[in-house]
C-alpha cells in the first residue's frame, strides 16, 4: 500500500482538490494532520463532499486550530505548542493520502516545519499553479524534496502557462501526473473524471 503526501508550492494552489482526486483514484484513506482555520468547512469535510467511493476512511486531525494562520502562530494564539511526536500516522491497511498545510517550510513550532512530518516512505505530490514567482517556488520545493530523498510527482493546477511549465520540467526530474483545469466548479462527477485520468500515473 502506498502513502502519498500532497504539498503545494504556496497556499491556495489546489492541494485539497488534488487530494480529493488522488483519494478517489485509489479509494485511499485521507488524513489532514494539521488544520488551521475553517473548522466548520475544513479540508477533511471538503474532500468528503468531493469523493463518491465508499471505501475511504477519514482520519482525525492531530491538531485542529481555529485561527487561519501559519500553524505555529495559530497554536501560539490558542496557548499550545505543536509537538511532532504527537502527529502519528493513522493505522490503515489501505492507501493513505496525507494533505499538508501550505508549503514545505511552513513552521509548526520554533524548530520544525511541514517537511518534518512527511513519512520517510511517502511519495510526495507537489501541486504547482502559475503566478509570478511560481517557477522559483516549484523548483525550490522539488529540489528540497529530492535532497531529502523523497520521490516526487507533479500536478499542475489552473490554466496552462507553457513557458513556466516547460522550464520547470527541463530543470527537474519530476514526472507529471496531469493538470487540474480551471473548472467552473468541482463536484463528485468532476473529481471522478479526473480520478480516471490520473489513476494510471499514481
């Protein structure tokens, strides 16, 4: 069984939709270790609404923080310290999709970041979306993961920007799973269509 960790090159690049697609493609379990903000409409609930298979189990957040800020800051406001020793992989015999928070170097406390909670055996899927600076952010993310020994794959999110994507692919050794287009909406049917498109690349 495979473990996938889904990270982004920044915030709001499409990690949650990408997570739902991978979950649906593999009928995998889903886990968001740290949720900061939007507790009523959290990423776990968003993924629940987007998938249609009946196999997926949704595992409880290790930390659910009310403040929509970087986890370290949200935790400080709430008077707690995030301890990575308390972020333990859920037990499952199924594939597992783990969704990160923001990018790799988002701080969890004074010394650790999201990078420190990625399981060593996980394959990391990087979600990249075009904006000014996204080439740098994508290559930095991929290079850091490769330096740490992780196998990586890439999902492009949003409208195609050929020059950006071409240079990212030329300057990295990463396989592309596919593109999530700028859809007018995402529902179970749309997610299911992408799941079929992406399945063979996972």
